[in-house]
C-alpha cells in the first residue's frame, strides 16, 4: 500500500510502482501507470470534501537530487493514458501541478487521449501538456465525455497550457464546465496535421464557460477544417475576455445533431489567418451555421485578412445553406470588423449575412474591408436591423496602414430590412484610377429585395484628407417598397458608371419614397432612371443645382 505525504493530498511521486513518476522515464509507460494509480487512490478515498493529486514540477533521483524536465506519458494499452471513470458518488478531484513547469509530454500514437474523464467534479490546474511532435498520429489532451451519452458535470481547466496537440480540449455532453486562464498554442511552424478544433463544445453540452484564455495558431500551413472554438449542439455557452488568433475559422457556431442556443461572447478578440499564397485561403473570424438561435456577440473585435486577398467573409452568418428559420436571433452589439477578405473568385464581404431572421447589428464599426463591403445582406435573410453602425470606408488597422472598402452596406437579397442611424461615408478604393464607392448599395436584379427602410443615414463624399471619391450616396436598383428618410446624402463627386455623382440614384424601382433628405452638394441630387414607377420625393433639400 502506498503511503502518501498527508491526508487528502496524493503526490504522484509517492506511488511505489516503479518508484513513482519520474522525468527520467523516457519510455513514459511507468509514468502513466504511476499517475493512474495515484488518481485511482484519490478517487477511492471517499472524501466528500475532495482530494488533490499533486504532480510536482520536478522529480528526485535515487540520491534525492532534483531531476528537472517534463514527465513523458506513453500509452501502455489501448488509446487512453489516464482514465477517470464515473464511479458513482466518487470523490471530487483536483489534479494540479506546481505551475507551468509541471509538464506532461504526450508520446502519442494515432487517436490517443491523455486524460479521458467520465466522472463528475474533476478539475485540472497549473499544468502544461505538450504533444511530442517526433511521434506520429493524432492526440487529444483532455476529453470530458461519457460513452453512455450524458457527459460529466462540474469539470474544469484552470491555468492549463497545451502546446502542439491536435485536439487539445473536447467537451462532449458536459454540464457546468469551465476553462479559465488557459493557453493553447499551435506555435510549431512545422505542423501539418488535420485537426478539428482547439476547444470543442459539442454533443449537448450545457452551461459552459470560457474566460481569460488565449488560443493561438501560428503554424505555416493552416489545414482545413481548422477551428479555434467549435460549438455544435450546445446550450448556454458563455465566452469572455478571450483571444483567438490565426485559425482557419476562429469560432464556428452550429447545430448539426441538435440545435445550439444561448451563446454569449463578450469582450473577445478574433484574429484570422493572413491568407498569403503559401498559407491557403484567408480565414473567417466567425461562422454561424444552422441550426442555432439566440446568439450574441458583444464588444468583440474581429480582424480578418489584412490585404483583401482571400475569399472568405470576415464574419459569415447563414452563408453555407439552410433556411431563415434555422438561424434565428443573432445579435452583434458594439462589435468591430476590419480587414475582411475581398472578392477574388467569389463575392465575399466583411460581415456577410445569407439566410437568417431577427438579425441585429447594433452599433460598432465595419470599415476597411477591402474590395468589398462593411456589411452585406446577400442570401434572402429577413427582419434584419442595422442600427447605429459605422461603415465608413477608411480604417487604420494599425497606426500607419490605411485600409479601405468599396461599399458601406451592400444588399442584394433580403426583405424587411431596417438601416437606421448608420454612417456610410468615404467608401471607395484608392489608386489610379481607383474604384469610387457607394455608401449604401441595394440591388435586387438577380433576386428579391423589398421592404427596405433607410432612416437617418449619413452617406457623404470624401472622408478627411483622403482622395477617395464616393460615387453615390445611396444606390437602389430593382427593389420594391423602399423608404429613404432624414438622410444626409451630400458630397458624391462621382467618377463613372450608373448613378455617378448622385446623392441618391434610383433605377427600375417601384413604391419608393424619398423624404426630408439633404441632397445638395453632389453632381446630381437625385437621379431617377428608366423603369421606375410610383416614386415620391417630399421635403428634400436639393438646392444649388
């Protein structure tokens, strides 16, 4: 029988098997067996107040001299090194190191798991896990799930660092799990494996929290699919004060096997991969797919491809199939997106909305998204509100590099759209000859655009001391039931093309009302082209022409 250091604390160096854990065990099998025996003893202690499994940051040799380094962990049988089964009323366990120096080195084969947790109330703290890149295969560092379906409850990761592991954290059907102050790093430039996600929250998870963590990919070749956080079939997920950088998709929210609902993301930063030729396509900061409801991003920063060379939207809502009812109630409140990818091979925008309903963009800024738009509605979404957003063209991603975009807001397919109190000035691309832009561009030529309300928008011409010529304030083509009211549409200098130099330009529209707008200071205040019927212009300032 092993005599541990003191009641309630189970030191993995005290296990009598093979002398306990040792950094000198290069094969790693004895370390795995010793750690398993320590956890088994803690779990069987029947202490209702919990037990601690301690992994010191160094071991001792036969003369009690310190031996520093990582503890190699190998897999003696099967594909799991350490199993923590659901024993029914088992002792709550805290498995902890003495800081980041307490490191476990995974010596992995294909499909292996370092910790397979099925028991409730198992927490890990102050540990580093590193995947040995010299071994082949794929591994998972922490798997919290149960073969019986419902996963464990009240399991946590506190101050855990994980390096170069293909699938670091898997939460399958868990309840009340937390990741606090964790660090996941794919920093090895030689990584070329196909991985799923740094953190997976799937299979009916409930009440999951991620806070104050960093998920980082910097390898030279992001392999798709490549996600920072994947939420699929989960409810009540809260993510806050976390940074996710460099993944193919920083965060993806969907419901494939069951619906995902109640996701709150607050104060997080999402930085996409840069999409150079050798790195594959530019990434999306966030993707929302069916079937989901009640999704909210608040005070988040999204920064996608810097030089608009890729083909993926910075934020994609309902762009990859589904129906409006399958994406219900999505809110972006006081968020910002810049550096969205451009149109090279396909039409992609900063924030791109396909299908969905009850979608709200409240405040925030969507600028500097390249040869494309700050916000685009392109897939037939309904009940979309854009209120108080700043969609000016110019944005400084850093203090010296100006970024531009061609459209402030771009609509080609959608109904019941409200655009209220937005600023869409100074859009267009620089250069010779450059590309004069549009403040708000509405075109239902190839689909249906109807019931659009544009109220209190500011879509003026050149911005500051830039040479950007915004061609048209508001452009509306082949749309029905449009109200433009109380808008400032001055300063469109024009260049070439339809509606050049117009404050507002209408073509092939019906049932359109323009009321109480400022149309002076343009080349042309209001242009009405062929095919337009039932157009009403009231109480506008069109002086000076």
